[in-house]
């Protein structure tokens, strides 16, 4: 069996470690308080550069993390996932604790689902695959573009998607590349294209979960990236949001209606606000100079309502808004959701898009003519391999 070490927990120096704890990140916990509670040196945090301190602020409540201890209770290693791509890795090196960012290892697979409608698209996908995330993604990709109430038994749906796996089990959210749903004999398509946006077969953007621009900016000073190898520093960096450079004091507006679930200081993000929206989405507004008067935790705000003002609080080299978007524990590129104008592909881009979709439509037609055994997903559990006395225990 091929060994895939999911969390790179197996440093060769760890010869006597024998005890693993898997815990959930507590509500209100910060990386600094985590170090204090576990009697780890605070310099682990203070020795980090600005971007890594900011990354340590991204740990989401409920995230599963692992602590590896020796027989005498001494912490040998800690692994804390940051989204789907990176993890914070605390380990002992040359007699002292250090922190690095390491990639989370997974495999990608292309999958096809072709089934008949008997109940609803959402429930039928779950019944066929046990994949709640795929069912949710499918419904979201067609949101407001078709009327599911007109479906009847015997209509078909086809999904071409990419999923991540660890040791054969799904990890993270699947990505739908193309899908089709038949409603009373008429086929409706959506295709993932152009920075993670969904379009119909004519190149018109499908209405889904969209955000308005949260600030009037002068330029984008840093874009979103899950995992980036720094060629000079020789380590991984990540930036889980968009930085909009703007003059200090520029109003910051709620990108969508929702409830304020956090207002205050948030580690390297300085003054920050987090808003919870429908369908499990959250938005983050960070480095604010101050908050709008009357804004408080628990308050509902409208789309476009001012919640604060651009500043440079926290770990910031100049005035800008760090804007983040999340669903569950996963950070999402806000550029895939910020709607500036109604997007309709045209010209050479549209021609390229039509060539791209033609291939998928042909594949979908083939899938409709044959039975494809659905892939039933197992519930993902964290699996780690430990090295003790030069032997692996799985």
C-alpha cells in the first residue's frame, strides 16, 4: 500500500513519541492563547514575520488539529490546518520550537455523476453518493437560473466534478466543472469558467452568491492565494483574502446583508468585523481604522451599509482593507464572488468558451446514454502515521 502522510507528522527526529491528541479549536482561542494554554514559548508567534502572523489569525473555530506528545507529556509536534491547502507546523528543531507552514497533501480525482430525478436534485445526489457537499454545490451552481419546482420524475442530471481525497476519502469541497439538469425534456447547463464563475451555455454569468464591492479602492495590493512557494525564502506563503489599497478613512461597506458575529481586535488583522450571511458564508473586513458608530456584535446590516473605515491597524504596512470570504472552515477567493457588473462573455473569450463547453456537452451526452455507478463517499476522518521506535503505526 502506498503511504500518503496526510499531515507530515512524521519528522524523523520523533523517535519516542507515542501519544496523539486530536482536538477542536475553541471559540475565542487565538494562536497566542493556544501557546499559553499549552506552555509553549510565546516567541513562536513573535518570531514570525507579518504575513505569517496574519495567517495565524486565520484559524477557524472548530478546526481539528493534532498534538503529538512524548511518553512524559512533552509536546513534540503540533499541526493546525489553515483551510484546505496549508497547515501550521510546530516542531522541535536544534533543541527549540519553531513554526513553519507546510502543504496539506491530497490527491485530485475527476468524477462523473449521472442519475435520474426521483425526489429532488439535492436529495437524489445525497442518496446516490452520500456527498452532501456535492449536492450543495450543484444546487448553488444553478441558483436562480432554473426553476427546480418544474422538475418531474425521470428528468436527468449529470455532473462532472473534481474532488480531493486523502487515503481514499473526500477532503474539502468538490469543484463542479460542468453540469446539466433536464427539466421537462429541456437541458440546462452551467460551466465553471473565468476565475471560478459559473456561466450558462450562451456565456451569461449565472446568478449565485454574489457580493458587492466592499470599498472604493485605488488598486489591489495583494491577491488571494491558498499556497505559494516563495523562491527566496524557500517556504510556503498564503494570503487568504484580497487587499484593497485605499486612503485612510475610506468607508467600508457590507458586501452583503447579514449579521455581525465579530467586532473587535483580531490578532494580526487589527480592528476587524466579521459578518455571517445566508447559506453558511462569512465575510471579513480587517485593518480598519475605526468602526462605524452603532455597529455592534449581533446587529443585522444591509448590503452596502457602512460598517467601518479603512485603516492600517494590526500587521499592516499601509492603509488598506483586507477582505476575506469563507464558507465553513474554507477560505474562498473573493474575486469569484464579487460582482462588479453583469458578466456576459463576448468576442474571442466567448468563442474560446464555446469551444470549451462543446467538449463537455459531448461528454454529457455520452453520460446520458450509459449507466455510471455513483461514487459513494465515506465520511472523512483525520488519519495520521506516527513513528515510534523506527516503526510506523497507522
